[in-house]
């Protein structure tokens, strides 16, 4: 098995998103959103590296929704 950039990015991004879920469970806002944004950015990079439009689309939409939510909460 070869380990490329996408391999490491997807696992780090996944771990960070799990931390985001944990932060949500403990009502640690806005830290949960910050963690989710980092995880989403990581998965967006993976989508770009893999040229996978579905992964790119879902993570662009997720990032936009979270950024809009952050902007409206201030």
C-alpha cells in the first residue's frame, strides 16, 4: 500500500471532524464549527486531489453553510 498526500489529509481531516462532533456534544460553540471547518477544508482538498466532484460539491456547500451560520451569529 502506498501512502499519498490524500491518505494523510483524509485521516487528519476525519479525526478533526470527530473532534468537532465531540465539541458539539459538549456544547463547545463556536469551537465545534471551527473544527468542522478545518475538517471540511481537509476533505475538500482530498476531493480536489482525487478529482471527485461529489466530494468537492458536498464540502463546498458544507463550508458555505457553516460560514454563513458563523457570520449570522455575530
